[in-house]
C-alpha cells in the first residue's frame, strides 16, 4: 500500500510543479520591455520573444522573425542537450 501512496504523492508533486511552471511561463509572456538604442527600437516579452523591431522608425518584420527563430532553435538545442540532467 505504501508504494501506491508514494506513487500518488509523486504524481501530485509533479502536477504541482507543472502548474507552477505554466504560471511562470504565462507571467513571462505577459511581461514586456521596450528599449531603444542608435535608432533601433525593440519590444520584447519576458520569454525573449521579440514583439516588434524598428530600425530608423521602420518596422523590420524579417529581422524580428529571424531573431525569434534563432531564439527558438537555441532553446530547442539547449533543451535537447540538457534533457535528463535536471
């Protein structure tokens, strides 16, 4: 009976951890930072997704998409490399 109770407790802990992670992810997505330097204006979310990017007052969608793709690919590669190490 103790093994079943231990299993259930472990699953509850796992569910609680996932719930906390999802809440943190949502908070990060809702957090924004805007900065401007040398005529380049960037609006970025807390999860490092670039929402807008302007160069000289002109929106540069291709550069924004390229940066977001680089972040996404880097995150995937890091997740794969360190999978199981945490």
